[in-house]
């Protein structure tokens, strides 16, 4: 049962938070009961001390009998029992109780970390989807405005040359609209590619990795909780017949705890279908309105400078990302080596690693691998953006940069507004 494939849905997410809250309440109850048990054992030891003190008041007898010898052993062993009770009560207070507090703290921290990471992933997905929808709306508005100015400009041209000032004003507005349409087209194309890539990474890589890491951390805490209960049994087992029977029942219940099947019923009860991607496609009607090719980067006199600047920026980010990937791979390799050494030194007779430090190192390794995975996702995104921006430049080669306007628009105005647009960006 894997969290990454079975618990992607929103209801599964809420159930996962709910089960962690329940586990925290259970641990707090265990802590409270441990404090009560420690007090009871200390009070019992104090009472037995009174028993021993009363027995010692008898002093030496003139005659030693078998009954006296037996009683002497009873008093002596009872005194030893008092010391053992106090010793175990102190261990419960110093060791076991402290471990419960640590598990509670880690349980709270891992819940917060998971919630923050999930919210971060979901927020980025929402942001990209909203940005894509915003650019689509802006594209529609810009195209409509461009068509309006084109119609006014064409109408004025038909009237002849006596409206030179007005023609110049309308031509400038039209040039500005065309420039904005072409550049928002490019933004829209890049946003579509980015949101589709992120959704693929989100559903197939990032979210499953986050959920699987959460499962491993929770399983580790389950194992540590089991170790706490084992320690409690050991420190409270007084070896009497009645105690043995009771503790065998407790041990049987504790031994049934298996971190590998701990969440089986929970997953079955809260299973949801894996999240499916929503494909964002270029709205072809926008291309018909703007006379541009659908889902293609426009490279012309209006966009060339912006494309080059964005391409340089994306290349720089890609170089930095690959440097971070190299460093993270080294961290993963070192962590794997440490884990391998510990597995060799802390393996039980059944071949299973049973040391808490080993399990914590496994979780640390999974966290490093997840960070590396995030970096690879970023690299994939940057490679996509670099490719989108570089291909039109490669195809253009040394050819003359095409005009972004129709033939009847002054090329000087084109250049002026292209430069102004870049400065505004």
C-alpha cells in the first residue's frame, strides 16, 4: 500500500491529516498514563520500604529457625525488589517518557512539514493554472483591441491624405496593439507549456514523492512507538504469575504492531483515484483573430529582443540548477554510504534492520532523493523553456528579422514601439 499512488485525492489528504491528529492524541494519552504509572510505582516502592523497615525492627533472635531463615530471605528479596522498582521507575521517567515526548514533537513537526509542502505544491499548481487563464483572457482582449484600431486605421486610410495627423495617431496606436498581441501570444504559449509540464510533474513525480516520504516517516514513528511500548513492558514486568499472564497479553498485542501493514486498513478506507491531468490547449480561435500560428512562438521585430533576454535568463537559471543537482547527488551518495555501513552493523537475526538510527537515516535519504527529484523537475521545466525560446532563433538564423506588422505600417514606428515595449518589461 503506497501513499503516493493511493492517497493523492483531496479527501485522502484530509484523512491523512486526521489520522495524524488521532495518533497525536493517543501519544499524549500514553504520556499522561506513563506519568501516572511512574507515580504508582514510586508510591508502591515507598510502601514496601515501610514493610522492610518494620521487618528489620525485629532485630536478631535468640533462636534461628527455618521460619526465621525463610523470613530473612523474604525481607532481603523484598528490599531488592524495592531497589528494582525505583530503578525501573527512574528509567521510565528519564528514558521512556522522554522518548514519548520526542515522538510527539517529531509527529507534530512532520505533520507541519507535510502540510506546508503539500500547500506549496498545490499553490504553485493553482498559480500556474490561474496565470494561464489570465493570459488567455488578456490575449482575447488584446486581439479585440487590435482589430478595433486596425479597422479605424483602415477606414481613415480610405479617406485620403488630408488626415495626416490623425493617421499618424491611429497608426501608432495600432503598432502598439500589434506589439502587445504578439508578446502576450508568446507569454501564453510559454504558460501553457509550463502548466502542462508542472501538472505532469505534480501528479507523477512531486506529489507521489511527498506522500511516499510521509508514509516512510510515519512508519518510522510507528516503529519508535512500538519500541517505547516494548520498553514499558520490560520495565514494568515483575515476573509474577499473574503479571506474566497479563504482560503476555500486552506483549501479544504489541507484537502485532507491524509498521509495514500499519496503514493498510486506513488506505483501503480512504482510497481515491490518482489525480488526472487537465490538458491546457491553445485556443485556436485566438489565432484566427490575431492571424498568428497557434501555440507557436512569434519571432519578429516586435518580439526579438524580449525572446533573446528571456532565453539568456532561462539558460543562466538552467546552469545554476545543474550545479545544484550535482551537489545534491553527492549528498545522496554520501548518505547511502553511511546507511550501508549502519545496515551492516545493526541487522537482526531475521535479516531486518531494527535500529531507530538506521530507520531515521532511511528517511533522511528519502528526503534528499525527493529534493534531488524537485531539482530534476526544475531542470526539465527550464530545458523546455530554453527549447521554446531557442528554436525560433535557430530557425531564423542569419535571415532578416521579419516585421511584426502589415506592409502598410511604417517600419520605423515598429522599431520604436518594439524598443519601448522591451523597456517597459
